[in-house]
C-alpha cells in the first residue's frame, strides 16, 4: 500500500522527501516486502531524495527478514560507501541476516567491522553472531564468542546462553 500512496503523491505533484521514503521503507520491512524496499532505496539513489541511515536500516531489516540476506549485506555495503554512517542498528540487522543463513564467518567479520563505525558490539549483535554459529554447527566459535563477551564489556543475557547451549 505504501507504493500506492507514493504514486498518488506524485500524481498530485508532491515530491516525496526522505521522511516519506523512510516511512515507505519501514512499511516494506513490516510487510516483509524486501524487493520493494530495495527498489525504493534504488529509486532514492537515482533521485534528488538522499537516503539516510534510517532508510538503509529499514531496507537491511526487510531483507534480513525474508530471503534477501544477500541484498541485506549489499545494502550494508551501500551504507558504508555512502555518506550515511552505519549505527548499531545497521550492524545488528546485517549480522542478523548472516544468522538467518548460518554464515558465521560473515557475522564475525561484521562484528569486527562494527568498531570502524564506532558501533561497538552489543549483546544483540553478539547473540546474532552466536546464533549464526549455532545454525552452522560451529559450537566452538559460539562458545569462544560467549567467553570473549566479558572482555569486551558485554554482559551475556538469557538469549546468549540459550544460543550457546543450543550450539553445543
């Protein structure tokens, strides 16, 4: 429905701004329409509307929740190369995309890259990485990350322990 309203705006000679596009991208996330979210982001890249980190986060999240995990990681790369600076939500969504397809190596790489953007890993990002290890059958990596969390000043929670135990 969001795309119908965007077209309707244009029919009334109203130009969507970044807030309008962000709302539409979030609607795509909620309705698991990752292809529409990617299309909207590409539309913004080819128009005068400049996407921001919120747009990118919603697009990554939409891709993560569906079968568009590769698109989620591509969008993360787009955010990195644009003027938008990834934040903890961006990194968490990208790591969760790795979790959904058991790409523990990719999750660990993103966990390390998060420091470059001043997005220190959180319990949420670590949980996603541990879950990626669990899904890949990499229990040693999962336990290693669990053991490393206190040295990174991250307190494991119930979800952390559940994911680590499930990996064993």
